[in-house]
């Protein structure tokens, strides 16, 4: 599903990853994080896809909203588990969206 975002500017957090073969609660945690993020003030939406490389782009009103989300207890636990067992590689980028186009 393509996220319905407001008129720019807003922020995109781009999380790119390569999974290990360990599932051990991954899908449950992923679903929980999406649900929790949706309760945060400043959260605008998320888009995700996975093949050999996974990518999730979450959209946020401002940097303060992103900072608060990064400090969420469940998110911190997920980050730790990701480093320890779910991802063989990952990278997070934050970008400002200045324009978007709809077709």
C-alpha cells in the first residue's frame, strides 16, 4: 500500500536490510512496531517491500517525531534483536521530502 502523505516538506526514514535465516518472532515484532508507530504524533505512514533486500520507508512530520520514535522501548528492543539475529546487514537513512508526485 502506498502511504498517503501530506504536502511536503516532511521526513522519510529509509531502513534497508538483509535478513538472516532466523525468524524467531520477527514478523510479530514487525507488525507490533507498525501498529505502535501509528500511534505516535507525527507519524504519517509506511511503505515496505522485501526480496533479497528489504526496504521500509516511514514518513514523519518532523525530526522530533523521529527522535521520539527511536526512543520507544519496544523499538529499542527490536533494534537490539535485529543486530543480534534478524539482520546480516542494515542501514538507516533520514531524508527530507521536498516534492512528491502522484500518477
